[in-house]
């Protein structure tokens, strides 16, 4: 069990990091985080998930209005990756504890109907997820790498996928 929880701690460090959690929100408003923002704040320009719940924004202000398929070269310019959008609200991680995210990741109703193997592959292979480790100038990347996080999920699952106690 201790091995599993130590692997989960690596996963949680990534999932709770601003590069991931800022777009895994429940309230339809992505966040901006970083030293140049002096903490965390709601995305400017009234950016929202979208009335259709798609995560791609509202008509007239889709995420791809500013977020292209690659990072802007300008300091603090819009970051970019293919298929830029918010995660579904049921996959919200922002502000959640390790125990809450752990239980959520294991629940197909709250993880996109994915197995733990599917989640590991999503983290390793999805280009939007990969952005978290290459976020552009003056943005702190998520800890580790996509491959290391994939392996931590695999090792956590192999050890029984136990969750830390609730808080």
C-alpha cells in the first residue's frame, strides 16, 4: 500500500499543479496562475466553458480565438496546443484534495468513463495534456514529465490504486 500511495503522490502533484488544475474547474471559468499573476485568478475577458458545456467557450469567444496549436512566442502571450479547451466540469480538480481527486480518477462517472490504463495513456499521449510540461516562456511546467506521470499511474494501479484518507 505504501508504494501505491507514494506513486499516487506523484500523480497528485501533477493533477493539482496549476498547469493542469487551472483548466480542470467546476465553475466554468478557467484560472490563470503564476508568479506574474501574483497567485491565481479567474481568466480575464469573461472566458467561460460555453453555454453548450463543451469546454470550447461561447460562440464568438471560443478558446481557439486566442489559443492556437502552439504557444505564442511573446512573453505572457497565449499558450497553445491542439484542441485547446476546458476539461468537463465533472473532471474538476481545482481546489480539491488528494483524496477527492484520487476517488474521482477511479470513478468512471467522473473521469470520462476511462479505466486507469486509459487515463495513463491519455496523460502520456494527448497533445493538450503534454502542453503542461512545455507551457511556454515564464510559465512553470507541471512536475516531472508525461512519461513519468504515465508510469506513476501504471505503478499506482498495479499496487492496488489505493487513495489517501479523506480530509
